[in-house]
C-alpha cells in the first residue's frame, strides 16, 4: 500500500535525521560540561565522553549509518513510489516514455527535499543548540550502532588515519581552546546580553594578566615613595607625613638599598602616642624581592605571602625597578578603576588619538588592530616607540606601523609622555 511505503520512507528520513543530530551534538558537545554531568551521576554523559574521546570511530559509525539509510531510501523510493507515480501518470494519458522519467525525477526531488530539511537541517540545528543534552540522550544508541558495525568502523577509521598521514597529520591532537576563541565567545555573549560589558572588561583584564610580566603591571621606580632611614628625625617625619600611600618603602641612603617598608598608619599612630621617630624606624618590615622577568600570575602567588601585600621588583643587577601591590593587580583586571590615575586615550576631532606614553601596549594593539612582534621586551606605548626608533625621540618625530602614524608630541626629560596616533589612509587601504 502507498501509505505503508510512505511510512517507510518517513522512517528512513527520521533515522537519517537522528544520525545527523547525533553526529553534530557529539562533535559540538563541550567535554568539560560532559565531565561535570558525569560527576553528577549521568551514565549517558559517561558514554558520550567515551565516544568523544574516539571521534574517528564515532564519525565512521555515523557515516556508515547515514550512507546505508540514504541507499535504502533512494532505492526504495525509486523502485516502489516512482512506479506508482508512473502508473498514475499513464492513467492520465501521459506517454510511457515521458511518464516514467517524470515520475522518477518528481519522487526523487520530493524525497530529497524532505531528507534535506527533516533529515539534515532541522536535526543538526537541534543538535547544535542543545549539544550536551542531546549528546547524553543519543550516546547509548550511538554506542550500540558503533558496536554493531565495529568491523566496518575499524576499516574506515584505519583508512581515515592513512589519509591523514598522507596529508602530513601523523597524530591526533587534543582540542585546544585558544585565547582568541575565548575572547570571541565572550564578545558574542556580550552581544546577546548574557555577559555585561563590565564583566567582559574584567575577563579581558584577567586574561591580559596571564600574558604580562610584573614589569607590565608594576608601579615604576620613578613614581616610588620612600623614606631614607639614615636621614635625621625631621626628614623621616616629613616623609611619613607626606606619604600618599598606605605603605612607604624604607631604604638606607638610596632607593637601591631598600630594606623593607613601613605601614604609614602604624608609624603615625606611634608618633601621636608620644613615641619618638626611632619607633617608626623599628616598624620596618621586610618586603619580598622578585625578578622583573617573573610573570604577573606568579607574582600574584608571592603577593599573597607578603605580610604587607607588597613586592619589590628588581632586575638581574639588583637595581630596583618598581613595586607591585594588590592595587596594581586590581587595576589590570578592572580597567576603569581609578580613572584619574589610569593612562588615557583621547579621541580628537580629526580622528587621531592622543595617548599617554604609559598606556599598556597590548591593550593599545587590540584597540588599533596593530599586530605586535611575538616576542618583545616592552609593555607600554613609550617602550614601543623606543623600540621602533632605537633612541629617545625628539618632539615632532614620527614613524608608521600597522596602518597608523605615531608622532611624539611631548617628552618629559627622558620619558615619552604623549603620542598621537593617526590612521594612515594609504596603509589602511592596503591592509
């Protein structure tokens, strides 16, 4: 009967859709989420993980199933339903030489349409939108299919490996999520409203922290406050009163002879209590010293163990380069904290950007779309300018890089204070 034949074709299309949905769900499912579901007691998640760990065998099983379903559906529709269509057209007076190919083409076109829509597109979208949940539900049937067709799966998997080797891919690699992929996902989440702009900014800050050394986040030597313990009582007292931070470095004669730091509040309290200046000198606490080559995240671990939440940064010669505090870490993560202290970019009316020389070069590179060398020893715009020009530039000197023209417009002593970045039309068009 025609109804039975149509029902068989419909079942074949549904089977094809199930296989297509299963394939995409298992391929798209995120392993960490499946592992979490497995720890929650989901047997389906455990089976799905076993399939995901052997993608070659899983894909071979799916391909065998889809191929068999396609062959059966094509042969059945051509041999049965097309014949009925041929007979019906001939009953209407259509010549046999026209009715037979017309019926066959019409049946194949209709079956193909429903196979593409109901057997491919819709199931794949379902599998993609709910990858982990679908993967857990289809894992057991797919495991059974892989077991049933295991001899053929082994042959196809071996053949696929040979093909990969011929292409120069000699070993399977674990799926690796790159920083760029994470940032793309966060940007998409922000676009859809799942993540707030402030949250995205903080996530970017955390990721930048992992890429920087302590030199990229420290308060530099030129901005350090310190007290000379060898000075007279009036000089020590003046340094304590004028301190603008909670902790004040303490040194013997010079900044490179730092012996620790003083908590300003405790020292002033001691002085107000009638104790002499020597009591403040006795409050000096040791500060851990770390290399300026240490990564920011490594420094964070050492910062937790510092009594004053303070690290002294020194180079290989023992020269003090700066300090790192919890505030420096926080400013890196939360980019809009303490805006009055943060290096700024000002958009000018002509489209150029007025940029502080201490602005982090990695953030500037992302904002301008400028590619930086893979390995470089600078962390600020000023360092980038010095690296490109190989000397301290004079006001008005400029250079071009990555579609932008960088011009030094303010130099404070030996420090590059302000730079103007102007988009270069010719370079931008050629990119």
